[in-house]
């Protein structure tokens, strides 16, 4: 299987070309944000206030980094469970979010929002945080530093490996995998 190289910010054209099961390498800017940051982002949207980064075409990585060792950009940078952000994801997609990176299942509402807004969900390999950190070449906290590991950071990534789990066509790699497995058992 060929790896698709994609660059952020994502466009509708790029997102529509991705299918569940595609291996990708992401290059560009990705924003680190988790639960607390998502709650604050949604509050800003609902109040009509400016966000700390442009959502149009953005990719958010659900990740809580460990502290960087001297000479490193970031510490271990593995994905966290995406379901904790499901309450916030549809609104963010309606405001331009195009990609999300994490691990685990998404709700039916989030998957429908991906179809409605041409967005995509990527899985990064859980347990491989030290290896994934090597693909992060820049790291700058841009909002809410008081949140510590849950602050919003602007990450520069180069060839960051991920797999498309949910595409904007309704494809779901987890469901497809279960069906294939059931046929072999």
C-alpha cells in the first residue's frame, strides 16, 4: 500500500481523496488540543470571540506530551483517546476543522459531522509516543499555558505517520476490520 503524503492546512480536495484504511504522512502545522482546550475553544466560538488559531483546514492532534529532554523539541507524544473530544468535535468541524488525530472509536454524531463537513479522522499508533515525537520538529504553546499538558500548542510535523480511520464518505476502518475478521472466523 502506498503512503499518501499530505500537507496542512487540509483542503476539501485532499480530504475527499482519503479513504478509510489509507496510510498517510502528514507534514505542516498540527495543533495539539485535548479536553480542557476543546471546552475553551467551543466557549470562544459560542461567544463569537477570536480563536487562538485558524480552524479552516486545521488538523488537531489529541495528545498530551511529556516534558522534552534537553535538546529535544518535545517528549513522548502519543495519541490520547479521541472519544473525550466527541462532544466538541462537530461544532469545530462546522467552523472549518478538517482533521483530527487520536486513537479509538468516534460517535455516530462525529462520523456524520465528518461526512457533512468534509473532515477526516486519523489514528496514530498508541504506545509509540517516543517514535512519533521524532516526527515533531517544532513545538510552541500558543494558548492557555496554565493548562499544562492540555494547553494548545502549534506543532510542526514532518512525515507524521497515521492511518485514516473515518473518512468523509462514511468509511470506518474499525467497522470494516471487524467485518473482515468475522468472515475469517
